[in-house]
C-alpha cells in the first residue's frame, strides 16, 4: 500500500441499494494510492464492509513509512 510521508491514505466507499436484488446492499470500496485506484472491492453486507475497512486500517497501521 502506498502512503504519504505522514502515513495518510484515502479509502472511498460508495454504497447503494438495489431494490430488485437480495440483500440489496452494495458497497464499492476503493483504496487510493499515489498511482490512482487500487484493487476495488464490492461487498453486499454491512459486516463485509466493516471487515474490509478494518483490514485496510490494520494495513495502514502496519505500513512502514
């Protein structure tokens, strides 16, 4: 994961509900690096979204600047 010198990073979450699909929730999770978007992920539950954000934050705290 790329981070700037102060160990900052950006994660974009875009969430929407698809009324014709079960469970309907969709969340696109896009980590940004200096090179641009990196490996977007799409999940369909709140628990999956929370786990993805937690994993990303854990990775940020482990990254050596």
